[in-house]
C-alpha cells in the first residue's frame, strides 16, 4: 500500500473531532519483528474491508497491513447491514492476517479473538467496560442500558488470508445515533476519546492475542482465548433467540461457547444446540 496521509486535513467539519495522526500511529505501531507492517489512513472510502480484500487480491497488501478510514460511506456489518457514522466520530479500520500455521477450521475464532482484543484495548485506553455479544458486537452500558457501540466483520482474502474489519463509535452524540439501541464510548463515560491512543491500544492488544492464538496452533483453550471470551461475553447466561438461515429460530439459554466458537443454546426440550451463524437476540437482562 502507498500511504496517503489524512493527518494533514485542515478542513475539519467538527473541531471536536480532529483527524488521526498517521505518522505518529505508524511510529508507534510499525516495528521490526512486529505484526503490523504498514498502516495507511485515508480521509474517506466506501469500506476498508472491501478495499483491503481487493489490495490483497492484487498482491498489494501483505499480512500486517492496516487500513484506517476517517469516514466510511459504505461500511458493512454482518448480513450486509450498513454501518455509517459522521467523519472522524469513530474508529473504522481493517487488518489483513495470514494465519498459515493454523488449521482453516479454527479461523472462525478470528472475529471472537478480535472482539476480545478490541474490548481489552478500549478498557485500557478509554476506561470503558466493553462487553461482547456473540458473535461480533461490542456493547457498552449507558445509564444502565446495554447498547451496541461497535462491530466486527471477517472476510476471506484469497486462499490464505482473512481481513478483519472493526467499527467503533467513539464520539457519536445522542442526536447522531442511527438507532436508539446504538451507543458510543463518549456516551458510556469514556475518560478519553482521543482516537490515536484508542487505535494504538486496540491494535497492540490484537497483535498480542493473535500471536498467542497462532503460537497455540489456533487452539482456543490452550491460548486462553476460549476462557477469556466466555468471561467477557454478555450473551452467556441469557435467554436468547437465535434467528438462523432458512427462517428457523432457536430459543433457550446461552450456556457456552464451544471449541469451534459456536454458541451453545440449551432449549426447553433439553437439547443443547450449537449455533455457528445467525442473529442473536437477548431476551432478558443479564
């Protein structure tokens, strides 16, 4: 990738939302022997995930490439849902990983691993407790109410790569929320909404967890990922409804996340059904 810095953007539409400092971010994150090899910040793009997948396909991005956008005009969540937010109001970034030594069957843990890492980094840098909703949502508490402040999307990039996209609302105001169930770090009482240290913290935590998981051959138990994810997962212990492909749904208590990263739901019939894909609706407070 050829960096095109967005840090020199003087046309700020909101003085409370300064641009990221791409030079300082590269200085703090890109190092010899580290995971992050290059970092690019662009002012706006449709989707950082789509861009990075295309760069990987063209041989123009390698493992450890990070693409950050100040604004996404066509950001996507799971099931192709749209993700939009005002410019410089959040963290919108994608990373390219190539876990060649990990069996492909275990790659499904990557979105969960990213959730653990981002939640850890934000807790350290913003002072906000972030819970995980299986499989890919980041939740914060605002006035005692659970709200979604972020999401994660994983996409294959060729035969040997995965692009992980992260979107986190940082300074989104109540009047800017796309839906009432949305939230932001600022609304959750963050001690800091400076996006530079927030992004550094998230990427450093991701590097740490990815290295640990990869060294364990992707084993979620040996790496400690399975236990840590379960400890931070707000879905476990809840009555949930899983809305599955084919217009089928399963309702019951979410009792575990199994070794394949699937959510195990205990139904009223005494059946424990693992769910690998679908929408999860929390039916009662934790």
